[in-house]
């Protein structure tokens, strides 16, 4: 819940003592208020026809430049007060937070106890049972990863650290020549998108006709144009929406989408590593 998008009665807000006064500047208050409302007997209701305007400041008016990592400290205060054993998933994802000092939490814990608020397990089971489908507490491993080598050309796909809205193609495989540069380490992630490892740009196909280009766009994790699957039997990389397969022209070192044809070696790709069990289960 983003605090600027919801209204709350003054009486209800101060029933649980408003925001935690130990939260600095911003960050964490949206989680805190959401957990308080749901776990302490309230609910959040959307008004689909409402209109909200948010005028954002061009500068930081709070003078918090010397406050350190206040966002992580805020998040840890919320996790320690409201998330019970689920806080351990936060620390597993963000291990640096384990050593952050939260300050005194007695007042917040007393408020929770006095209102007889529900556990975070109750919140997960009754309010947000589908959350783990979109935000798993432990990130699942990728379906496949490593270099993606063309069977026909013996070249590898290389995005060359290019920015969003860029095209890319084939280059000499780095595993064959350690002296060359490039970006050839990819992941077919649990989102079912393909992205260079440790970057947030994904392969994106916006057309459904043969010879459609493959571009890089910011990853959105919502499938659609960015959803792919890998068939380890035919060695094809398939765009789920268009049903087209990744194809290549070895002479021009180009890649593009085309009608699938298992007889064409230009459509066959070898992922360096793949998880056959996961692929068979989900695809």
C-alpha cells in the first residue's frame, strides 16, 4: 500500500498510534500501515473510479543526508515488529539488514499486543495467499543459464551491455576465446524471461510476424512480450505469445523471430546449463 493513494479516518489512524515515529524520512511506512490495518482488524478497499494526484518534490527537504541507510533501518523496524518469523526471508534476500540497528521497538510491540493483532502467518494465509506466486520469499533458480550458442553458426548471443530499446546479435563465443569482451551470460529466469545476468533488461518481442526483431527492454516480470520457453529436445527458444522461434542469420550475425521449423539448424540453440525438471514441470 502506497500511503499517498489511500485515505484513512483520523480516529482509526490514531487507534494504532499513527506511523511509527522511529521511521526516518521515508521508506517502510507503506508496509507498516498496511500490516497494521490488516493485522489489527481493518481492511483496505479500492475505489476504482477515484483519481489521485501526486506532486513529487525535486529535492529532499528533510535534511537526511547524514542519516545513513535509513530506508533499510525503516524496513527492519517494520519487519521486526510485524512480520514474525517471515522476517527471516527478508534477511535472506537482504543479508546486510541483519546488522542494522533498529532502535527501541518496545512501543510498537506494545501497540501490537494491546490491539491483539493477528500474526503475519495469518496475513499471508488470509489476506495475501497468492503473493508468493509473484513475490516468492526465496527466488527460484533459473530454468536455464549461461551462454546461448547457435548450433548452426557456433556463435553465441551477445547483448554487449547495450541499453534498453537496443537490438543485439551473434558474436564469437567468449568460452572459445577468453580475450574477447561482451555480455554472453544469460538467464531464463523464474519470470520466464531471458535477461543478461545481473541486469534488468529483457528480451522483448512486440510483433507476431516472421522476421520480427528481438530488442532489449526493461524487465517487467509480467510475461507478455517478454515470455520465452526453451525446448531442450528440439533446442528451440520459443516466444510464448507469438509462438515464433528464435532464428538467426550467421552471415550477418543477426537474430530474429521466425515460424518454428525443427529442421532448421539456425533455430537450434544450446543453453550452457538448464534445469530439465523445472522445464518439464512448467512448460
